[in-house]
């Protein structure tokens, strides 16, 4: 193989370069004998001394060159090589060189087997083709061996020049234990170990923090539990728990204290066993509901303590669900025994006060009735007597009797009014009235008495006061009369002024301010507030100069309050007083204002025709009085002593009218009237019935009208009032009013 010419193409890769022939320098021409190329390559001093050499050999590998001669491996050639642009020519055919298996042949075509330990990738297409070779693979490589000598010309390394990619044959893929694999595995293991260690550390840290959290939670729970226990034990309310079938499982100190059972005695007992026996059924129902989880409003139950005492507790209970534990009922109860007792006592006291008030009202009504009945006779007979021929002295006596009776009636009316206001039964009428005539009327009563005392009276209605207002003129006049009456009573010199002005006004409402000023005795400062209280007088001494009940201002203040106003006084002793009160009134005139009323007649109205009248009255004096009054008016009268007699008389005779007392023995006026109305039934007949009663309250009047009566006069009967009521009834069309039965 030493005689084989080996041509190497140094272009990279060697078989695809630009066709450079490498080898020792050799002389051109065929004259000099050719030497094996290996000797040219194995460059020695001796070879150099020969000068230009001619080389001959067989082509092992070739690559395109600038020469036109085409060579194939195996072709024998001769060449006079130069290191650059070598010229070669064919010299015949020889056997294609075969690689030798072993040996240290420089520039020989050799075949080697070995492990691919490392590959360096070159950036060309063949580099790419060989890049698939795996490190650690067993390879068979066929290529031209180039031995590299060291400084001492001893071989140091060699290089194998592959002719084509196919010269590298993979004999075996790298075994798994190949170093790089092992390294990779070791690296992966190391990474895994590091990761495992890191994960372990992280896990440990996490576990530690979780353990810390757990312990904190446990501590917090323990603190909470302790706090709950503390609250539970020290709560003033009773706190206890039970199973769903009401067996006690725990109770706090307050529950122990109230029930009288120690904890160990109570636990296991049924809650129902400590309930009052009359409440067990209800309690069982409630607890059954609670066990279903249904919410229940607080409820009151009575329990029996260990000492046998009955105590009332207000309980709010609910179903308690706790993780890992059986559901329980929790009860929070408050001992309300004392409160209930106090409430019961309060209610009792209230009931007693109401009963006393009721009794007072009834007493007042009865007293009023009882006083009015004799007063009726007294006043009526006096009026009748004054209507007869009398000498001056007799007339004076009788006039005094009449004014005393009038005063007595005023007092009774005041007491009744006050009682009505106190019991909330005073209702105000809302009717339109004209302010200026109203003020004139009110001042009239004042004028007579003021003139008698030589007092000057000034009246002033300011222009901003509306003409018409809507309210209760009767009650408004009552306040004014009381104030002006007092002004006259408590003033000896000087004068009195009565004024009204507008304090506030909207389109529908007006607040009027009334003031009554006098130059009288005045009121001490410390008394100015108390005089509005009932039965209080500025001068409460037994030596007081002025009479009165002390009720007038109390009634006035309450009436002003009912009218949405207030009353107050400004006064200086010995200089005088000014009372002012306000009243909220509607604004509005009636749809059809009536013509101004004719001045009140002082004489009795003459009856339009004589009537046949049935008088039902049990009191002999009042019977006599009514008989005389009616006969004086020209009527004929049949007398019945009670309702039954009256009803019988109605069946026997036709009357034009019946005067009916209400309170009578056997059958009262109400029952009698109802019976009369029932008997009349659907017939066209209608007997006008006028109540004549000492029951003077508005409710009494309403009761009479509901029973089927047509009109009402209260005792003491004024002759004029009675005559007017009779006239109203007989003048009205005789239509049957609706009778309410009850
Ligand atoms: P009566 O006048 O019936 O005693 P009142 O309630 O009307 O009751 O008055 C209560 C008290 O107020 C009177 O007793 C009187 O002491 C005092 N008083 C009322 N008005 C005047 C007034 N114009 N001047 C002085 N004192 C008065």
C-alpha cells in the first residue's frame, strides 16, 4: 500500500472543495522517477534534498479540480505535485484501494471502529448530515489517515478524512449507561435531588407554618372557648343547652341560681320537668318546632324552681349545629318575674285608675242628673212665678232665686264639661260662623255687667281677620265668656278690652289670637301658671273675696288645646291682666249663608195651634211644672207616670206629640219610644217624641235620637227651649226617622 498515490482535496469538505492536490513538493515532468506519495507527504529533509519529485499512485479520493482530466478512485496516476495547482496525468488502471483495518499508515485509506465521544458541528451541509450521530454511538469510519507529528517528529495525533458521509457507519447506538447519559441522568438526579430537597424544605417550612397556624388557631379557639365559658358562666341571663329531646346538657351559673339546681343535678333532666305543669304541653310544642330548625320568636314560659317557686322567663332559643357534635337546642332566658309582677301591678293600678275615673264620670253624670231634676222644678216654677202678677218685693226675691239657680246650673255645666274633656269625650263641632257678629254677641253679656260696675269696654276686631271661619263657635264663646267674666269679676276700676287679630293664615286655615285685657287686681307671678290647673284659684284662702270653682281657666286651656292653640297670661298685681289664647280655625263660608238671625225674642214663641200632648214624667214636681208650662201655652196634656203607662195611652188615644222623660221606673223613655216606633211599623203614622231629661251629656242626646226620638231638651228645662223644640217637631214633615234597635 506504500506505492499507492493518495490525492487529498483540502477544501472543506475534502471531497467537495476546489480540487487542490496536496503532497510534498515534486518536480514537474516525467523524466524523474516517481516516488510514492506517502514519501512526499512524509516530508523529510532527505526528500527535500531531492528537489522536484514525481509522484505516482492510485486515486483514493478526489474532488473536482481545475484540471479537465476526470479521475476516479482506483485510477493509477503519476503527478509532479506542488502544494498548489498540482498537475497529474493518468498512468494506467489499478485495483481500487481498500482501507486497511489497522496500522499507523499516514495518508493511507483506513477503516477504524470506535466510540463517538464528542462531535464538533461544522456549519456546512455535511456537518448537518453527520449531526445526527449520537455521542456514545459505536462507529465504523473509512477515511484517509493523516498523522500529525509533534516537535520531535513523533506521531502525536491523526486525522481521518472521510470521503463522503456514508464513510461514517453507525454500528451501535450509544448504550444507556453512556457517560453523557449518565451525566444527564446524574444531572437530572442531582436536579431531582435538589428539587426534592428544596420541596422537602419548602414542605417542612409549610408544615411548620401550618403547624404554627394550627397552634395559633387552637390557642384562639381555646381563648374563645374560655371567653365563651366566661360569658356563659357570668351572664346575667340564664343560658342552657339541651339535646333535641330536651335533656339538659349544660347550664350557666345564672340558670343554676334561678332554677335552684346544681349543674350536676340538672344535667340529664328534661327541660320540660322544670316547666310549670300547665305549660309543658305548649313548651313541648315549641321545642319540637325548634328542633326542626324553624326560627321562633321569643316566648314566655313559667318554670318551677327546686324550692317550688314559680318564675316567669322570657326565652329565645334556637337549634345549635356544631361540627362533629350532635345538634343541640340553646336557650337564652331572662327572668322576668319581677317585671311581669310590676307590669301586672301597673295594669292593675291602671285598671283601678280607669275604673275610678269611670266611677267619677258616672258619679258626675248621676250627680248632674240628680241636681238637675230638682233644679228643673226650681227654675221652671220660678219662671212661671215671675210670669204672674207680683209686687216689687216678691219679684226681687224670685229674681234672686232665678239668678242663684242660673249660677248653680253654670257650675254643674262646668263640672260636666271638665269631666267630658278629661275623659276625652269632648268633640268639637266644625261649622262656619261669622267672626264679627260672633264677637258682638259675646261682648253683649259682658257689657251689661261691666256697665253695672262702671267699667269701660273696648272691642277690636282687626281688619285682617276673615269674615267667615269654620270651627266650634259655642266652645269658642265659652272661652271668651269665661275670660271676660273673670275680667269683670276681678276689675273694680278702669276698663276691659276684647280684641281679635290674625296671627297666621294660609289659603285654608287661620290662627286667630283673642285677647282679653283688664285693669283689675292682677295675678301674682307665682300663681300665673297654676291658675290653669283644675280647681286652682290665685287666692285659695278661706277669706277670699271672689267666688268661683277654679274650673273656668282649666276648661278654657283644654278647649284652646283642642282647637290647636294655647292660652297664656301676662299680669302684674294691682295693674291688671291680659289673657291671650289662640285657636286654629278653617276658612270658609257656608254655601248658602243664612240671613242674619233676628234679634232673640225675649217673649215665649206662640204655638201655631193647640196640641194634644202626652207627658211621660215620673217626678211629681216636674210633672206639675211641665203640665203648667204646656197648659200656659194652650196645649192639653195627658200625664203618664212611666213608659208603660205612656205606651198604653198611645194605644188608646192619638196624640200630636209626646214629651218623654228618659229615666223612669217600670219602663224608661228609651224603651217606650222604641216600642212606639215598633208599633207604628210601616204605617204612615209618626208620633213626634221630644226627650226631656236630666241626662245632659251629648252621648245622652245621641242615645235618645238613636232610639227614635225627634228632639231633645235637657233639664232644667227653659220654657223657651221647650216651646221651640215643640214647634220644630210639629212643623217638621211627619216622616218616620230610622230607628236603631239594639
Ligand atoms: P274661677 O274664676 O271660677 O275661680 P278660673 O279658672 O276662671 O276659676 O280662674 C282661676 C283663678 O285665676 C281665679 O280664681 C283668679 O284667682 C285667677 N284669675 C282669673 N282671671 C283673672 C283676672 N282677670 N284677674 C285676676 N285674677 C284672675
